[in-house]
C-alpha cells in the first residue's frame, strides 16, 4: 500500500509542476505573445503517454475496489473513472488543437486560452479531491490483498519524464521543468 500511495502522491506533485508550466504559457498566450508551442505539445504528449495511460488506470483500480467495499462512499465521492475519461478527452482535444497551431492553421486564441485554463483548473480540482477523499479512504479501507491485486494489475512501467531514466523525447521538457524549479527557488 505505502509504495502505491507514495507513487500516486509523487505523480500528483509531478503533474502539478506541469500544470504550473501550462499556467505560465497561458499567461504568455493571454498577453498576446507567442507561447512556447513546442513545450505545450510536449506537456500534452506526456499527459497522453503517462497520466492517461498509467496513472489514471491505477487510480481507477483503487476506486473500483473502494466501490466494492463501500458503495455509499463511492456514491458520495462521485465517479472518478468518468472524471479520468473527461480529462483524457480534454487532453486529446488539446493535442489536436496544438497540432493545428503547429501546422499554422487558423485558431480561436480565446478558445485555446480558455481550454488550457479549464484543463489546468479541472486537473488541480480533480487531484485535490482524490487526495482529500479517495486516497485516505483507500488507505483506511483496502486490505493487503486488495493492494496486492492492484499492484499485480498495474504493471511496472516507469514514468518517462520523472522516472530514473528520462525518455529521449521528454528530455527537453525535463530540462524546462528543472529550469522553472530553479527560477521558483530563487524567488
């Protein structure tokens, strides 16, 4: 249990760092300047590659076990799996919009700004609910055999951006994240 929950919390911290990068790019976009579209594309590619493909399915497994344990709690918490689907759909939409932008197609700047801002807001709200409601409930209610089932079902894929070895296609993004961290530390 401890290892899975520690990993999920660390992944939330990592995602929060990426959302901070997106916030900065939205501010650039809102000012009428040109944001770093390559950075935006890499962040969205990462969301498609790891949180949508690995992190959320792991949380969905925990949620399903919680629903079996306490259906009233699950009803009170809401449908985590549906939220994951909505976030994944928004990520795919952003990916398509960024493809259009990079292909120099005409886009509605206000729509893009609004969509990215909503994505960041929704993601933060979603993670806050998980950390407030889902994670503590899982730690209280799931038994060792539940955690073993979850662990066996998930697999052991390493995070390609924040793991021990950064995947080549995410190396520049990791450098940008590290540079932002240094800037924040200096202020």
